[in-house]
């Protein structure tokens, strides 16, 4: 499954109402570590297809969502389960760590 671009318009449907866990990657175009993490996030999305969703939120394009989650550092990875935050990590993480957070 491709990574979903999460916006304030589709957030409720794609994240809060999701029957499967959702990993959210808060990132910015100007962020070097975000560019390092992006291909890892894409790999995770392919590996968890059907079991979880992976979405990316550009903090500059979606400041309301960044504020709602209190994002102070990018990249930040938040895993949502049943509409609640299950885990939160800042910085670049190995793929295996991200996969474990979704299980």
C-alpha cells in the first residue's frame, strides 16, 4: 500500500476511524533527517499492507495537525491505535523499530 498523505480534511477518516493501526510520519521538506527517514517509511508501508496504514503529514502544509500533536521536532513518528496515541518517537529510527511499533 502506498503511503497516504494525511491532511486535516482526511485525518478523521484515515486515522481516527481506521480499523487498523496507523503510523504517522510528521516531516518537513527542509528537514535532512526527514529525507533520510522517508524511504524507510515507504518500505514499512509496503511491508504492513493490509495490517496497518502509513501516513505522512507535512508540518508546514498541515500546521493544525502538527499543533494538535504538539510536534516540536521533525521527524516524529506517532503510531495511532483505535484513535489513540500508542507510541511516539522523534528522530530517524531503523525500519525494524518502526515495524515493532505497529505490532
